[in-house]
C-alpha cells in the first residue's frame, strides 16, 4: 500500500451499491444521498484531514461499493 500523501479520490461503484445508506449515515460530512437513497460524493478529493473519515465510510459499506483511489495511480486501495 502506498504512503498516504493525501492525494486520494473517494469513488462509489453505483452498480455494486445497494443503497443501504451506511456510508452517508456514518460520514455525512463526506457523503450525501440522492433522491433514491444512493450515495453522492460532493467533493471526491480526499486529503490528510479527511482520509480517516473516508476510510470509515469505505469500511462500513456491506457491498464494498466505495473505494479510496490514489490519484497518482489507477490501482484502488481495497479494504483488508
């Protein structure tokens, strides 16, 4: 896993998402929801001050529909 330089993007896979709402229920400061209850990420850029909350949101997703992707690579960081 690369070092955290604060250059990540939080992405949602809408085909994997089942709309449970756990991500935006856990971290509403990072994730909103649309009219159908699916997550919307207003600012997908994740920096040092939001990396831990973003990891929390990724960790609670039962469908594994959220990923933190380093902006410098195309390889996502998956939960372990």
